[in-house]
C-alpha cells in the first residue's frame, strides 16, 4: 500500500511538472501587509485610503491590519480590489462606524447606506465590528452595517450592528463563522404604512 501511494505521488509530480500544471501548495501567502492606525503610527490613518492603495486587479493576498479603535468612516471595497484580508484586533476592540440610511438627505437607498460595502471577490475579514449608527427613532428606514456582494467572501468573528436590514448578504458565495448580527426587520405591511 505504501509503494502504491508513493507511485501515485511520483506520477502526479512528474505529470504536473511535464505538463506545467500548477500543484496546490497549501496556505496562500501574504504578499504585503498594510497597517492602519488612527494615531498615525501605521502606514495609513484611514481604512479607505489603505484599500485605495491596493492596485486594481490585484491577484496577490494583501493584509490590511486595523489597530484597535473606532474608525468613523464609510468604506467601499470596489470590484477591482480582490485578494484583501481585512483584519482587526477583535470585534470588541476594532469597529467601523457610520450612520447613513435609506432616504436620508444624502440620497442613499438601502444598498448605498452600508457602513462597509464590498463588491470584490476573494475577500477575507476577521475580528471587526461593522456598525451603522442610525438609531431609527425619527423614521423607520433601512440602515445597513455591511453589504457583501462579491463572490468568495468569508468573515470570521465579526459583529454586525444596525437598525434595520443590518447585513445585506447579496450576490456570490459568502461564509460567516462565529459572527454576531444585531438589528431588526419589519413586516411588509409596516413598511408600506410609512
């Protein structure tokens, strides 16, 4: 049995080398790490500026590490910014907060109200809270904390806090593990009565 295993291993190695077929080598490596810290001790103070620094049509994993703290900004990962690992220092320590909502004075709708919006494929996020600070007391409107629309996105140990329609999990394949979601939904009849 051992000889058979080594024979198949040898055969696969020889065939992949002679046919120039790539062989999976395991864990992907990080090509570059960018540190974001609002105190100014990192590469950038703003998450959006760090994301914008990633080349369009990138095909190597780039880690953007967020130091602990509250980031008060709206963040958009465009469809051209793939292979980003967005890493916080824990959902209790690192949060991104904004307060847009549907039909606000900025003309936002449900999908554009998101505090963080990701259109890119191959995105990994870990240890971050996404919060839409709109409280909903004056008007019952959608206020998205995160909108995920790219394919092959995975989120680990993240929190999503919002008022209504907190997490917009739209298009593509998405994986959520150990995440917390807080918000409300309203029946259609209540929405229509507004």
